[in-house]
C-alpha cells in the first residue's frame, strides 16, 4: 500500500478535473488561502483537449476568444498560430497556464474519484479515489466538463472484432498510422466531421456510417495575422467584457433583423456572405433562426443547396443534406473540407438512418444486410453529455441521497451551479447554465468567479454551508425548460436533449436564455444577498448562539 493509500487527508477544497475549469479554480482558491487538491483522471492537464486528440480536432470558437481573460499578461503574451486553434495548440496553452501559475504541485494525475459523500455530522465531504485514498473537504467542486464521458454504442459482436477500435473522445497519445488501411467511421457529429477529411487523406479507404446528417459550415480557418491579433490585444479588456454580456459569450455580429423581414435576394446574399466568412456566425445571419421555423427553413435550405453544389454525386449529396430537424438545433458543425471529402475516390457513405448497424464481426461489420471488412473502426459516436460524468461518481448528499436518484427525471439545479441537498457541492458549467450553448471559457470563468466569491462571502460572515432553496431550484428548472420551449431546440434528437443515450430523460439540459442574461441573473442573486441560496453558520458559532 502506498503512503497515499494509507493517508486520510483533510483539505479545504477538492476539485475534480484539471481542464480549463479546474486550473482556474485552483489558481483562485490558492490566492484565497484554501488548501486545495485537484484530482484528475488523465495523465496531464487540459481536460477535453487532453482526451480529444483525434486527427483534425480543432476548436470552433476563435482562439482570440477561446482563452482565459483573467490575467492581462497571460492574454498579451500568448500567441495563437491560427484563427481556429488545433488541439495540440490548445493543449500547449493549458500546459503553459499550469506552468506559469505553478499549478501542477496541487494536482494528482491518473486518479479517478469514485465516490463523494456528504457527512451531516461533520458537515464535510468525504471523497474516495480509485487509489484507495480518502480525502475530507469542506468544499467539493465537480469541474469535470460537459462532454467528457465518451460513448461507444453497444453493438453486438464488438468484443469479437479483430481489428483496432478508436473513440474520438479518448484517442491514443501516440500517432495512429492509418496508411494503407480500410477504415470505418461511425458518427457524423462535430468530431466525425473534423476527423473524416484528415483520415481520408491518410487511409486507403474510408467508409462513413451516417445515422443522421449534420449541417456544417466551413471554418474558413487561416493563419493568425499580426493585424488581427493586435486588433484583439489592443482592446482585450473591453472586448472580453463585451463578450460576457453577449448571447453566446463570443463576438458573432448578430444581424438584428428577422429572416423574413428582408426579400429573398437580400436573404440569400446574407447567407452567401456568412458562408464565405465561415464559422458558427452563420447562425447569426438573422435574429430569429432558432425561434421561427419559417425563417430557419430558409437557412436550412441554403446549406442543403451548398451541399448539393459541393458534392458531385447527387445521391450522396441528398444523403448528406439534413432534412429532419432545423439547422442549429443539433450542435452546428464547423468543418475544413468535409463535404468535398465525399468527392474522393476512397470515401464512401453508408446511410444507416433506416436500420442500425446489425453487428460487428471479426473482420468488420454488417449494415443494411451487407458485410464490410475493415482494419480499424473509428467511433465518433459522442458522449453521455452534461450528466454522464457527474453520475460516474457516486455522489451522495444529505440523508445519503444519490445525485443520480434525485436527477432520475432530469438534472435539477439552481443556476446550474448547485443542487439542493448537496451542500457545498459546486458544479462548473453544470446543467441549467449556458455551458455548452456558450463560449466555454467565458462560462467557466464566470462560474469559477461565482464559486470563489461565494466562499469569500461565507468566510466573511462565519458561514459553513451553502445550498439552494428547493423553491428557487424548482423555479429555475422550470425557467430552463421555458426558455428552451421558446426555441426550436426541442425539435431535434440531440445530445442537448439527452436523446443520444438510450433511456436518458428527454429534456433540454443547458440554459438557452443567453450568456449575458444569465450573468445578470447571477449578479442580481448576489446583490440580493444570494437570493435562492441558504447558508448555515459555522457549527461552533451556531452552538454559541
Ligand atoms: O458527438 P455527437 P461528437 N450508430 O453526439 C452518431 C463538441 N465538439 O463527438 O445524430 C450509428 O455530436 C450520431 O448519430 P445521431 C460539440 O459540442 C466540439 O461529434 O445521434 N451512429 C452522431 O452522428 C459537439 O456537439 C468540437 O443520429 C451513432 C455521432 O455519432 C460535441 O462535442 C469538436 C450511434 C455523434 O455525434 C459532441 O460531438 C468536436 C450508433 N449507435 C466535438 N451512436 C469543436 O469545438 C451515435 N451515433 C469543433
């Protein structure tokens, strides 16, 4: 048994995860004088960017905006080589931050948290790791990200397959050489759409198995120019502040007109220009694309026509053109030559929308009654998003209540930050907050600041426990659904709705009311003496009263 296994440690705070949330939390907690341990499942920092190393992995928020704003020197000194950064550059940035702020000494790598139970008598969390260590902490923060539990579908015969299998969300660290191989890619979400063009360049043959086609906009990525970089760096503090109060936490130049308020020529012209600019700003072509089916239809049809224009084989083009849900209601994809890839001789598309893959064989798989042979199968099949990673830990609050049990019909949080009956458990970008419907870095910084300032408030007022009121939580849960129901989002079978996981409750999990609106709500909550939260005084102080 190692020293750590025998040790029972007590700290002020345990943070799970050393991605962008965990790193910034640790930095802030340390400045506050909290003794803090970060427990990280991976062998290094970076979270999503540590695990998602598949060929072509890239962020689709611009680098100048997808970065920390909390330190002026950091944002001035760091240089991003491209407009949209590739995974290795983002991972290098996360490592730079860890070194620059000397964070590693409080992070344990290759450690998985198995359980976290709240003890009502001691008013502390007791956290257990897969290494047998037990840690007692006043504050427990799940900084585990929203899309961090990779999902491999349970297809009959998978265990018998003799070739190699990969999942985009837990890609090997060493380079995988696909030269000369026949490979299958299952899944055409953001990950598949990024990986397929790169895999097609290397492999002998790629067969893509598509259950649902996706709308994708070209990224029009390019090397960073010094003028563009300077235009951000000169005004960074002001621009960052502006971003915090936008709809999605990024500068997208929203056209303030509804799509049907302009004539057909202006509409098409607007879509053309946005397509040329590239990126997710396409959805900001008009202000009602995610609210009005009629408006959305015009944008959806524009993209379908672009696909028909790019893909030479009309049958393949039709299969690639999404028709069963409005554009933007499944996460919009951003690509580098995705549709063009289907013009290559070595790429085939197999439609499995009518019938799922039947089984995996020793040599490949069977779909649509046909046998295929592959050297490797790449699963780009997504994640048990928003709740999957929280449920992987046996989290129990008051009266031994399991988080999973409380949330059996869907996540219940106040502001996506806390859940009643789980005192001092904070979630960074939890369900019910803008999270995945925002520039994650903006939302992460906001939540980390909220949590840190809540702890400062508690310390200043002799408070020991913080927890939402059940009424405030119920109202928030309703408000999250009301906000979603005003949009077209519930019309798609997306992972936002939990629809990709068999048996998962079907409801919209992130808060779609807008990053700026949400931030103002949080500010009002704090200004109103943490309205909707209740606190308990330190036990000693309470006893003396
Ligand atoms: O996962 P997904 P992802 N048989 O769930 C299919 C972020 N991200 O890893 O649509 C056959 O979107 C599934 O089909 P369907 C981003 O937020 C960001 O691609 O459910 N197919 C779908 O096509 C993104 O949204 C970036 O019918 C099966 C695909 O697999 C999120 O991560 C880059 C199947 C899964 O798509 C997740 O993206 C990458 C089965 N049994 C990811 N099961 C950037 O910043 C699932 N599928 C650019």
